């Protein structure tokens, strides 16, 4: 992936996962640092997924990498995680 901001990377990463491509720790580690201020939680406010969908999508990508062993054993779990990522992506695009 050749992205310039973390937000673009999140969108590309989710689209990659949804299309069935592998997404590994190395992919997660390759995220750009530019644009973090755009998606990171704002100080002094309660963070909620409806207000900060990009941040929660980033967390979900980290979770995706960390639970590859569960997804390997449980197809439905993996599909549920994909739906969650898709939902964050849709909220980001609003």
C-alpha cells in the first residue's frame, strides 16, 4: 500500500481485508504516521465509535491482527469481524 495518511491507510486496509486479502502484523506496523491528529481521540471528550469511527477502525485493525488464531478456527467470528470493519468504514465515509 502506498498511502500518505493514517486515514487513507485505514480505508485501504479495511478494503483489503473485506476483499479477502491477508492483513498481518507487518501490514499493521507499516502504517503511516501522518494524519494521526485527524483520527486520534480528542483530549477532554468521551471517545465513542460514532464520533471517532476512524480511531475505532484503527483499533479494530489492531484487533484483527491479534486474533488471527481465533479467525483461523472460527469462520463466523472472522465474518463478524469483517462486518464490524465494514461498519466503521461506512461511518468514516459519512
